[in-house]
C-alpha cells in the first residue's frame, strides 16, 4: 500500500483550560512564514476535550500532518547550568546528576534535553547550557491524549522556545530584543538576539492576577523590575550591548495601562507585536484569537525537527 503523503507545514495543537487551539504554519525558503489555518474549539460539558480533539483531527487531517504541542509550565523546568566536561554521548547522563537536586520532581521521572547558551565563553568562566527537565508522566499523558484523537504528534516543545521563534522574526532581533507575554496565571520574558535565546524569566503575574487586583500599579512595578533584572543580567553576564527594544505580545499587548507604565519606567523603546508585519495569513483569525494563541504560533514556527 502506498503511504499517504504528509501535509505541508507544521501544525501546533494547544490544550487550553477552556478549549483547543490549532495553528498550521508553512515556512518556505525566501518567503515570509504563512499561516495556512488557525482555529479555536471551546471545551464544554457537551463537548469534552477528547471529542473536540478528535473533531479537529478529522477536519484538518491531522493523521497526515506533522504536529507539535507545548508542555504546560508545571510539567517541566528550564535550568541554566555549567556544561560537564564530557563527550557528547555522555552529556545527558552527566547532566542528570548535576540537575537532580535542582528540580522539584524525582530525576527518574525526568526526560532531559539540552541546548547551548549563545555567545563566546568568557575567560575564567565555565561553558554553560540550558537543560529542559520534563516530567515523563506529562509527556506520556500528552502523547496518549493526542494519539487517541488521531493526531500525529512529532514534537513536544516548551513555551520559552516558542516565544523565541516569534521574536526571531522581529527586525529588532538583529541587535537583541526583549519580549514580554502574559498568560492567565503567569508571564514570560525572553531575551533573544539573531534567533538565539540568551535568557528567559517566568513571572508570577498573569492576566487573572491583574484582573482581580484592586490596585494594579504594584503588579506593573513588579513586571518592570523583572524586565530590568533580565536586561541587567544579560549585559553583565554575556557582556553584550544593551537591548533597547521591548515588544509586548499575547495578552500583554491588550493592556494599554501596562504598556504606558513600561514606557514610563524603562529606558527603552516599548512596542506592541504586529504579526501582520511578520507573517502572511491565508485566513482571518477569529476575534481575539491572535492574542491568545501567540505561543502556538511560535510552536508552529519551529524549524528544528529534533523532539524533546
């Protein structure tokens, strides 16, 4: 039997608290990335997550698509650590011993992946790298859920690298750019330069915190402080020129008071992400979807093929 041809592009399938996201991206050499499809299907008592996923798989033929998904923040830890002085084939085994006391779950339940820290090694300082330690149980559960729905899962990724993928499209990324996004219960700051991620910082402030706060100014000050700390660390640790641009994406881009607070308290240019300047879209997204599914757009922009 002739094997059916794989559909073009990479499809990100995201599981949210209230529904399921889908973004299918096509990247071709010499052209801007193009969103072929994006969709959001709500989950309810009448439409469970499993049923919604199965319907999505049928409608977009996800058995023939290369698919990716993002782990939840609680299911992994991203650690910066010294690189062990061992051969490449011994690296992950050595790192398991190095990070076993740094993660909040048992090392025997962890899968590790690594990526190098950009920049030149500073004299007198050991080479560093990032380690992703993900819960095996979370990986297996996500894989089983998507497989049961008829989805061809090829890659499991993390939000930090998805945000890096979006930032790498920005013209400011050539000289370094900071990006701030907010989710329901947390936020994420990434510092990238020329498509490489130097630093990420998770914030304990999200849209739910801001919406329920009687006085939001204190939370805005906290976000300013965390962004400034990230910038200071970048300059001192990597000995790079200062980053002068902060771009707000996702829910953060829809909060004018936060935007003005950042502009007033940071010595840098603050702007709002405009995906229409970076991507082509075959279809107009449903109202508000662009802000909510930025991480999944980033996941679908991934160009590497190695899985976590």
